[in-house]
C-alpha cells in the first residue's frame, strides 16, 4: 500500500470471552477462517482491556501510524454511540449488525481508511435525528393529509 494512505489489514470485535462477533480481513494473510480465529485468539490472550463486554481491534502494517489506527477505533465507537442509545456492547452490536457493518464500511473500504468524522459517517449510514423529516417523509405526509381532506369533503 502507498505510504501516504492510512490502511487497515484487519478489523475485528471479540466478546469478553474471545469469541468473534464481527471480523473484516482486508488482506489475504490467512488461508482460511480457522487461521483467522487462531490469530484472534492469540491477540485476545495478550490483551485484557474490554470495552463493555466487547474488545475492538484494528491491525495495520508495521509501518502504519498507530495514532491513525487509534483514530479509526475512536471514529467507529463515536459513530456507534451516536447511532445507539444503549452504548456499545455485544447485544447492541448484534441487534444492530447492519448499522455496525455499514459504519465499518463507511470508515474502511478495501483496507483504506476513507472517512473518520463520526457525524459524516452516521449521516451516510442513514440515521436521522428524531423529529427530522426528509423530503420523502414530507411528501408522504402531504399526500395523506390531502387524501384525508378529500375524504372529509366527500363525506359532507
């Protein structure tokens, strides 16, 4: 990979027992899923810090900037916090697996870090602030209101 691009080789989330919740491998360093899981197990055994009941890992090349990798984790967790009212834990991740994977895909594409602003990422994932309507919602509301007014007019 080019030195001027921040890249990620592997991104995975394990529960507090070392079991895989989600994993994305952006390189072909492992022949199969069993070798990936063996790698995850070795990493898990060397770490003890859990975020709630999950541990989030981002692995890059040796020459990759550690602060950039930390920024990927921070962007991911801040985005998930903004999308979920329950915080980040195994249940929330599994209940919102689509949002979790979309968030990851908005941050990293084919191993290249593309976006790191949690507000932009949450917007791209498609979550709206409660009470905010988009054009389609407004159009549907207008059609329903017009139909109700027409039916009231006919019933007079």
